[in-house]
């Protein structure tokens, strides 16, 4: 049972890392400075950062050791979450970005959601 759980956790971390990479790309395309760094090609850890405005920074770390979300403004920590709460906050960020994306027809935005 424990080997199966360990494998499931590794797969979860890998999926999360891939999604962080995709989110960083989307944010960059939307004009937000964002990055997602991984160590090696095993996809077992990542450091994701995005600047949401002047002096407003989000850092999300994931590894086999844990998951953390840290939000800072003016170099002060506003919020630090771990585990499932950190992942929920990341989902909220993704939802905000998704809701603010224009729908394109050809090369022109048709409607903003």
C-alpha cells in the first residue's frame, strides 16, 4: 500500500509541475512576469513565481517534501499557505486568469469574459 501511495504522490507532483509550467507560459502571454524553474528532467520539484503588479509577488514551491504558496507585497509576507490550501489558492489564481482572458475570433478579441 505505501509503495502505491508514494507512486501516486510522485505522479501528483509531476502533474502539478507540468501545470505550473503551463500557467507560467499563459501568464507571460498575458503580460505578467512569470517563471517556473525545475531541477533536472524528473519533474519532482518546481519554483513558480509571478508578479501581479507593482511590488505584488506570488511564489509557489512544490517538491516531494511539501507545497507552499507565499504572497508578498512591498517585500512583506501577506500570506503563507501549505499543502491543499496552497493548491486551492493556486486554482483561484488560475481561475482569475482564465476569467480575464479574451475570446479570439481570427486575430481580434471578440468578447472579454
